[in-house]
């Protein structure tokens, strides 16, 4: 019997891994080794990156084994940018690099959302680390009292891509109420419009922890928009959303005579 996905017509095409668009980043905020194995069994086909959120990798039991589980399942692991900042504020850059090597991690996130330092210094970290690691950098503050203009967002993103980042992350935190979103979780449309026009939506990994935010991006940018800060338990639900197999996007990919 054919699989249901083979029977259904008008499903958007999703590129196979490894891919450069339609990326999904899942945030692991402390899954146990067994939970990680269960998640990998279900979600590895649909997950490109697993971020070990903020500083959880420091205190998570069996983290080295968990990283190996993710790598074996074909998912790229990186440590949360907050941990990078925790090392930098203590003057431990070389020790951070050694940690990545010890974990067998080949991707690094560079951010300045908690500990603010000069942007030129951030660019230098990107240049240095990009010689050995794949770099993804995060733009935007985690603090509500720090607000950047759209022009500032664009300028920072452009310079970080030029310095060696393969993608830039648009900050939203795991709450989805800061950065590219308003306090109520709604999308800051003017900001996202400016970023997508100047940077290109495919160069950005849009943090979208809430279902309404995920649906907004899929409705406006298509099934293969890059999305991040997805909970492990939501990976199948998100892929359904991408394919128009959930109410929010049900009619998005159907021809006009079916709507």
C-alpha cells in the first residue's frame, strides 16, 4: 500500500538533507539521553540542527553521549550562544574552542544577546572560528529595553554574513516575545520586511517557537522558510504545518479550484 504522503497531491516539495533552505532548528533544553534517542527516532528526517539551549550542556548528564546520538542520526549539534557569552565574559575563548573540539562539535553559535560587547569584536570571533567551524550567528538582544532599528538589524546581519556566518539567527528567545516579535508574540512586520528585503529570507534562521509564528512565516515565505527554536515534541507538527496538513496552512498549497 502506498504511503499517504505518496497519495496526496499538491504537497509542497521539501528538499532532502543536507539542505540549504527549509531548515529546522530544534532547541534541546535538557532532554535525557533516552528522550534524545526517542526524538532522533521520530524527528531526525525533519531536523537539521539541534541547539543545546543556553548553558544546559554544562549540566546535562551524558551530554557527550547525547551529542553522538544526534550526530549518528544526521543532525548537526551546536551549543547555545549564551554559553559562548559565558566563556567570553570570563576571558575563556580558547577554552571554549577546546570544549567544541572535545565534544566533536563542528558548528558554533556566536551571539551577544546577554553579554553585550563591541560588534567589531563579535565579527572578529566569527572570522576566527569560521576557519575551523561552521558559524551561525545570532542578531538581536534578549533584553526588552534594548531595541534596534531595522537598519541596525540589517547592518549587523550583513556584516556577520560577510565575516563568515553561514546563516544569521533572528532573535526571539524561547518565549517568542522579543526581537522580531512584539510583546504579545505577534510579528514585527516592518522589521521582518526590512530584513527579508535586504538580507534575503533564506540567509536567516527565524526563531519561531510559537505555532502562530511558524504559520505566519510559512504563509508568507512558503514551506521552505528556515525556522528555529522548535520544541522537540513539536517537530512532526511543524512538518505537517509546512506541508499544508494542518488547519493553519491547509489551503496554502492547493490550486484555486480547490479553495
